[in-house]
C-alpha cells in the first residue's frame, strides 16, 4: 500500500489523479489533499477519498472546510497556510507526492517533497523551469525519484532507457522531439490574434486543462516552458530539443538515438495515462483510458512551429539558451501577463510584449540558491505588473 499526497487536488491534474487512485484503492491510500481556496470541491473529495489531512492555503476557506468536516463526522485534520503544504508531503506515511499546484506557488511544496526523498510525480513544470539545476541537484542529493507527468516528458521518460528522467543523460540519445498540438490558434496569422478572448484561448482542441496552462498552450509559451523542463529532466541542452507541431496530439513525444532509431509514445490525449504511469511505475496500471484506435484517427501530421505568430515560443527558447535567471524571469512575467489576460486587463498579443519587456529590464544573474530564485521571481513580478499596466494603457 502506497500513501499519496495530492498537491492541487481540485485542479485538472488533481481530479484526474484522484480518478486513477479511485480505481486502485487496493494499492494506494490518500494521505493528504490540498488546494488553494475551493473548500466545497475539496470537501467533496474528502468525502470520497477519506484522506488523513486536508489543506487549504487560505485560512478563511480552511475554517469553512473544518466546519463541513466536523458536521459530517469525518476524522480528517484540516490545516491551513502555505507551510502546511510542506508538512503534508513530509509525513512518513506519504510515499508519493503528486505535484499539481499551478505556477510558481508549486516550487516550495514540490521541493519539500524532493527533500523528503519521496517519489515526486511532477506536473508543476514551473518549479523545474524556475529552479533548474538546483532542483535536479536536490533530487540527487536526497535520493528522490522524479517521474514527469507532463504528457510530453512522460512520453520521453517512457522512450528513454531505464534511469532517464532525473537529470541523467542516457547514452546514445541524439535528440528529443517534443510534440505540440499548436493550440486553438494554430495556423492563425498574428493579425487575427489581436481580438482573441480568454474563452477562445481556453478552448483547447485536444486537452481539457486549467486556465493558466490553456492560455500557455494558446501562446505556445507552454512548449517553451516544456523545452526548459526537458533539458533539466533529461540532462540535455536546448539545442538538442526540437519542437514538432503535431495537431492530433496522439504522438506525445519522441527520442532519437545515435543509430537512427526514433522511439515514440502514443496514446489518446488523456492525462490519466501519464498519471497512471507515474503511480504504477515500473508496473502498468489500468488508467480507465479509451484504447487508441489508429483506424479512426487515420492520419498523423507534423509541422514546423510558427515562431512569427507565436513569439512566446522564441522568447522561451532564447531564455532556455541564455540560462541563469532568464527562465525565472520568463516564467514570472508570463504568469503575471496571463493572469491579466484572463482578467481581461491585457490583450492576448501583449502577453509576449510584457514577457519580452521584462526579460530585457531585469538584470541577468547567475542563480546559486533557492532564495535567489524566489527573489528573482519577486523582482520579475514587480516589473511585469508595471509592464502589464503600461501595455494595458496603450491598448485602451
Ligand atoms: P488547475 O488550475 O486546474 O489547478 C491548480 C490547482 O492548484 C488547484 O487545486 C488549486 O487550488 C491549486 N492552487 C492554485 N494556486 C495555488 C497556490 N497559490 N497555492 C497552493 N495551491 C494552489 O491547474 P492544472 O491544469 O491542473 O495544472 C497544474 C499543473 O500541472 C500546472 O503546473 C500545469 O502546467 C501542469 N500540467 C497540467 C496539465 C493538464 O492537463 N491540466 C498537463 C501538463 C502539465
Ligand atoms: Mg505538456
């Protein structure tokens, strides 16, 4: 029996994780469920999965949850605050941690799981984008087991020889081919992107996801973040990672070897597959996913990414090559700009402008500690808030 803590339980990945766990109650026990503020959703999950602990970051929401838990007669300890996220990943009864908080807020609880030497199922790509080498060094130092859940990285993990995925560079790997659906605006010219709304940007053709990553997919910033994520996970350089647009989202990524072999992982676009892979590894579990029907799919297409219409991808590739604090600035500025776009304070095409501006305005630095990562994130957010207000003013 493995104990599992789910960080970000009420989100898209969290819900899919609980669906897989619910199918395998004989193998897994839910130790803790966490979320930011949605006490209703977390309470419903508590009723179904009976964790020992439930955490809400926001205190008032945690009080409401505690009342609901008390009235229902459940014996669940309700905690609040960011610190509590770190406490519930360190518990001795917790073996696996699903890291599915969205954004930079995921960094510290994910690192806490790494430092506690747990099996970490990494959905929160932002933590690896921000902390990069420092994160991977901690994985090694504390003997944690890192399994990528992002569908592309999980695909690469499956196509690598054993041991690939915790920062090791397996022998004979020439390139990683990272597939991208191209998002809802694939094939659109820049001009047409001017009037895009949050609802359009969040309507992904193949995947149902949280709002932040949906916008990142629409700008293709998501693929840029994933290039940075992949370089650290698989001990390679951005130059050896090729983004391939594949509109069907059936081939989740590929690994090219020195002898010319190219291995791919295929499946329906359903996050329960990589989640079940991470939970069961090296065993395979039923994920409840429809079998892949190649005859009904018929064709698989591959295209070169359009860097003109999707400048966020080139900004991210440049930040990947620059290293140092550039990925932290990129990520922070993007989070601020995406939030402003979702709140209809910033036009879609200005997301790239804000990120570009902040990358140029914050001094470049080498980063040697997690404290320096957090400080750089803070400074970049301040610069991004200013740049967002200025860009919104120009657009009005
Ligand atoms: P989501 O917005 O649906 O859910 C986010 C979860 O994190 C919620 O439970 C929310 O309560 C919690 N949360 C939000 N802010 C928080 C904070 N400040 N502190 C603590 N908890 C907080 O997001 P999602 O789509 O499930 O994505 C989660 C992560 O997984 C992201 O990093 C995303 O890039 C990655 N990911 C998601 C998908 C997908 O299919 N959704 C695929 C690949 C990778
Ligand atoms: Mg992905």
